[in-house]
């Protein structure tokens, strides 16, 4: 798994195979995120989560091999 296995199985699945510079919108169903309990008070139970993502670096390295700045990550 890539990131937050206990909470975001859908996030991990959605990011697999991404290339540098690629953008994706991840729509994560509740069963692959916080489930029926949610994360109150911010995220209600059963919520579908939507994230707009862009891969700018992997392990702090950009596509050109340079170190990514904190503002890029």
C-alpha cells in the first residue's frame, strides 16, 4: 500500500500507475475510506470523498530527478 491503508484503501488504488505530471480525480466510496462511521464532525458517515490530485514527485524527487521543494509537495 502507498499511503493510509486503514483509512484510504481507495486512495491507494486510485494512485497506482500514475505518471509524473498526471492529474486524476479520485472518487472514493465510503467503504474504501471512512466507512459508515465517518470522521465526525468533518466527514459524515457514508460519505463519498472526491480528491483532485497531481503527481509532482515520488519520494521527494521530481520527473527531472531534482529534489522537490516543500511548496511543490
